[in-house]
């Protein structure tokens, strides 16, 4: 009986010691699980940041082609219109975000090259003429249904890389067969060489709002959601270095195993991160800093 009681006591002590040691034994497994989940979260956040970068890269590659760099010249080339995107401070500029945050909106004016080219050299002393192309330009790319103020539509402006004088946008007023009737602002005389590719003028704003990255394409009304879980986006333009710096704050894909925190951001301006550091986070945030060279840009600005 005594021996049985002794064995029972030994088992009770062993069980108690096992319970005491269990947390220590499970800690490495818990840490490994957390690291695994964090790695998956970060990879997903990186994918979202890369998606945003790809959206911007497509426009940045052709930003500034065919339009003046100087803010005043840019506005004048479109007839000094007082609304976006014609009133921007050049083809690439930074403005405050939709909620007033510093450097929260990127504005891009760029060219999209078409497959048609001029089939002969042409020039006009009056600032207006028909330009003939190797094939018919796609009418869907234009907005010629308007009977007045055609110049108010982004889709009605075209560009040529080799036009003289350089960086002179042209307003399309008519499509006739393989020819476009165009006019320069102020009836400035111009000349376009043979074989110059038709380039369509395009413009968009980019920003983050309500946890989503948006673009506003000025060919259409409204804004377009492009990527989810992007909590913040900031932009800094360095005209002298022809460099654009992009800051993206992306939310993790799952609930945190502990209190949410910000990963990365050591090289971010403090003013960008401080509002988020003061917020009780419901998930992890991942900070990314991207840089893009701007070979086509001579100057730019902030608004």
C-alpha cells in the first residue's frame, strides 16, 4: 500500500513538472509559427507593393514625352485651362492627399504610343492642318462627339516626339479617313516629320484612401480602385536628380498573433509614420520605400 502511494505521488509530481515545463517546450514551436505567418504576410505585402509599382512604372516610363516640363509652359500649351489635368505644375508633380496628408497624391501626364505613323512630312504656318497616317487612327481613342470645347477632353490631345517646335501638344478636331485635323494652341506654326509615331496624351492621379490604392484616369469619370490593403502612399520628387521616391504602407493579410506593429520604415520621414504609430493597429503594417529614375524629366514640382 505504501509503495502504491509512493508511485502515485511520483506520478503526481512528474505531471506537475510536465505542466510547468510545457510552456517552455511550446515556446520554440510558437515562435516558429509566428515567424512563418509573418513571412507569409510580408511576401503578400511585397506582392501588393510590386503591383502598385507596376501601375506607376507603365506611366513613368513615358511621363513627359511630348509636353513641356516647365509648369507655366505646360499650362500654356493646353490653352491655360483652369482645371485638371491641364492646370497641373508640369507633367509630373506631387500634391497633398485626399485627406490633406503631405505629398499624398502623384500626378502624371504621359504619352501612349500608337502603331500608326505619319506617312509624309507636313507643316503649317497657320497652326492647323490635316496629318495623314499609315493607317486609320482608332476613333475610340478620341472624344470627337463633342460639338464644342473639344480641348476640354484629355482624349483629344495628341503628341509627337519629333515635332518642331518641340513639346507642342496638338488638339484633334476632326477624323477623316487616315487623317486627323489638328490645331496648335495659339495657332503656333509647327512641322511633323515623316514616320513620327502618333502618341496619345494621357493623365492620371495616384493616391491611397480608405485602405485602397486608387488611380484617377482623366479619360473617364470617377476613380479606379487598383490594389487593396494599401493604407498609405507618399511621393517625393527630386527634379535635380530626376528621381521619384515612393513610400507605401501595406496592411498584413491576417490578424496579428500579438499587438499589431509596423515593420520597416527606418528610412521613412518621421512625419509619414507618426500618425500610424499613434494609432492602435488592428494588424501588422509593412513599410516599403521605392525609387524610380525619370530619364524623360527635366524638371517638376510640388503643388
